[in-house]
C-alpha cells in the first residue's frame, strides 16, 4: 500500500507515539489534554490511512501490532529531532559554522575588515566571512535577498530594514607627496582650480554625488577629470598624478602613508558621511546574526 506523507495528519503520529508510550488511551488523552474519544477517533483515522489496526486492547491497556512496533522508533526519532530544532540550545559562537556575508565599500574593507577578521578568529573560529563591495550589494538584490547578512554604509531604504547609526565619518581631500597644493593653505579659488578623481561605486544607478553636492552648496568649482569604482583606485591615481580625491578620514589615517597620499590644507566644503549598520528583518532575531552584528559593531567602533 503506497501512502503519501502529505496525505497524513502529522498530529496523528504524535497521538500514536503517545498512546504507544503510555500503553493506555486514557493516559494518552490526559497527556495530550484531549478526551479519550478524540484519541479513539484519531486512531481510527490513522488505521484507515495505514491499513493496519495499530493497537489492540488487552484488559485496560493496549498492545501494539507489529506494524505499530516497527513505526514506533522512527516516529520517536522524528519527534525528538523536531523538539531539538524547535527548542534551540543557547547560541555558542565557538561552534558556529555559518558563512556571514558583509557588504562594505573598499575603504571599510581596508580599515575595518582586518579587525573583523581578527575578532572572528578569536570568537567564531569555525565561522566564515564573505566580504562584497557595494556594487555586489546592489546586484545581489540588497539586504532583502538571502545573499547579504549585514551592510556597513549609508542607511538603506525599503521595507523590513533595520538601521543602526554607527559613526560619522569625515572626508579629506588628498594629493600625492610633493603635490604643489601641499605645504600651504589653499584659498577657495585655488581649491576650485584643482582637478578631481571621483568615486562611483555603482555607475549608472543614479546615486547622488554627495561630494559634488557639498562643493555646489559652498559655491566652489569642482572639476572631475575621471571617475573610478573605488577609493583605493582613486588613491592610486592621485599618488601618480596631480589629480586630487576625496577619501574617508579613517582610510587616510590607516593607509594614507602606504597609499602615498596626504591631506590638502584648504577651506573644504563641510562633508561628512553618516555610516550605519543595516540588516533585514529576516535575520533580526537570529542569534548567530545578532552575535555577528555585535562583533562588527565593536570592530568598527574600536579606536
């Protein structure tokens, strides 16, 4: 007899398991908080579905049929595994084997990801970290997709997002070592004569040029000679040319000397970036994701 699991009321298997454990319809009914007649009706339905009597009476108790005896251990194992899955043990970061995907711009990859990796090695040694850039964040469907667990950057928009303000990042204008603009304070007019490398991490998506907007508000000319997809590429271009670029202060502090760039002393338009931790409702209550967010938070806020 072929039986589809989809055709069974799985509550009947729990009921059979209880009857077989108690060896009594009355005690099974008491344990499941139902009436004995409900147990009897359930057994009748299961008998019909499985084509077997399942239990027979023996005085005041019941005796399982060979079919019921064969089913009993499988049902017990399945119910136990469901109980374990439902009543999850306290999260242990040292035993976590999940892969977490973090989206962050390349500046943050250089500045914060090494600290994140160090903390994960110490606290979540069996977990894995996958880091992607902002272009990948957009192409993968943002945080609503199942591909990204956490984003460090500008606050996202959309249903189901959680936004936690993280830090305010200043930006600096940088030039190469030996650039004519270094060693003196530039006037606003001299600042307007410099030529810039712009950073567009997701070209063609219509993201607002926040640096350009700051210059426009200050009525300072900003000529963009070229655009690149990352801050590190902008720094590499600046290090070999007379072009300048606007970079995050944390990147300049951590990597400026290695990248061969230095801050320009000039009346720069006020421009800061408000960075946030962003994640989706689907991972909000997940213990592993909560631990990972706390770890990233500590790494970014560490001085």
